[in-house]
């Protein structure tokens, strides 16, 4: 086969090309490029989809995290508990705001923050907890919510990789990822499960007062033009991206199902191969499979990646260096223990092509290539 894409954005676009093109052209013809009707309509559509009171669009997922922490009133020196096994943006905004990141370990099976480690990390300086719904699966929100209520510490959900995923509580109640804590944040980076054609992000909350602060901070701290009651920033989702997202939101559940179908094809084959541990699916969360990330035991990861590259199959490591080992974070954090699961996962994980356009021919080629490598 010719070189395969890690993410097939063009294949997805081709299926909705006319809808997208018309929507973009309509915005251009309207002249309403910033905070136009499409932005408001998208926010309403996403509110209805998530069943949340407020969606506040912004410029990107990193801004969403920063604005959320600013709206919660966090001050320099406050501690924020979060995993080190995540993308840098989660912790980056903590450092940018002069807060102290407190890194805790993750569950070895789900790759998500371990609530028991969160509990160990709480001090009188802890002012927020930021769970990351990594690779598309929710963290253990029921236990984290209990901790949040017990200690009166808000949860900021990083939902950049899990928008659309469902969390099921022990009483049967179901909520969408990002709508459970005080505030949820997401990114609409093009490769995300709900992605635009540039940068974009949003925040979600059921708290009216917090929603008002989020809107103001994202808009230079103003609720009325030229009257700035808060220190804010300039973080806007432009109208063209909103128009694209409105269309793609209608397909999000189908996109998630296509990803799950591809993931289950992978897993059914890899369960037969010694040394490959397919992703674990928790009973409490649906999995959006933003990434298909498996673990390797006794298999040379570098050699496997080289072999796959030779056969036109891309792969990636999310993430080879945890945040607490990044040079830029030297002296800017605390950690609880040695984070053994985090360190183990950085040595074991490997992500394969995952997108909405995977077909059986492609999946079989990838799985057979891996079998050939392992059996050689």
C-alpha cells in the first residue's frame, strides 16, 4: 500500500465537501467574521448536544484551560493537581499563570489520573484538580467529583481528546465528558474528534456566574464594550470555524462510532498477539478513540516503528517524555511519588493510525504487518 495517513482529514472532508464549502462561503458573503451569528449558533448547538447550560467558544484549547483557571480565581502559588502523562498544554497554562503544578500518577490500564493519588496530593494550597480524559476515555469522574465536593476543590476537565464521550455514574446517570466538573475545556484542533480547519476551543459549565466570568475574560474582561471589569484576554472562535464545526457536530456521533469500530478491529486482532496490550475500555466511560494507543511488552518499539515506516504505516508515541521530565518545567512543579506508571507508559505506548475513514483493507494491512514483525 502507499503511505497511509495517521489522520485522514481530507477523506473526511470529501464526504461533507458541499456542506462545508457552502457554509464557509455564506460566512464570507455575510461579512460577519468575528462573533457572528454562526458562533452563537454553534454554541447553542453544542449546548444542546452536551446537555449543558453554557458553551463559551474561544480561540483554542490552551486558551480554554487558561481562561477556566483565571475565572476560578486561582492566584500565583496556588497548587493545581494534574497528571504528568498528558500533552504539555494541560500543565503549561498552570505555569504561565504562576500556579504550581502538582503531578500525580495515572492508572496503568486507563492511562488517566488516579483518584487515590489525587487524594494523597491535596494540601491547604490545592485550589483545582485538572483530570485529562486521555485518548478519548473519561477519567474516574465519580470518585474525583466526590473528592472535589469533600475538599471544596473545583474540577477543570480537559476534554480535548474526549468530546462526545459518555460517563456513566454508578446510579445509571449519564453525562457527557466535560460537563461533570466545575468547568470543561476542549480543543477543536483539526485532528480532534470534533475538529475545525484551524484553531478553536470552548469551555462548558452549568454555573451561571462562572459562565459570565468565562465570557468576560475571553473578551478582554468586558461584558459591555469598553467597560473592563476583569483582566482578560482576546480569545475568539472565528465565524468560519464555527460554521465548519456546526456541520461536523451533526456527524460527531457517527465519527465516534467509526473510530470505535476501527479500534475494536485492531483490538480483536492484537489480543491474539503476545506482547501487545490493546487499550482498556472502562465500564464507566464510552471511548471516543481520539488515539488508538496500545502497550508493548517485550517488543522493541523503535524497531517496530521502523518496520511500520518501511511499510508505509505511520505511528506515534503520545507521549515520550512526561511533563515533569520536560526541561522547561525544571523547578516549576511538585510530584507525588516517583510516578511509576507514568514512567512505564512512556516506554510502552504506541499509537496507530486512527480516524473516521479507516476501512477493513487498511486495518488488515496494519494488523498483518504488525503480526509479521512480531512473528519474524
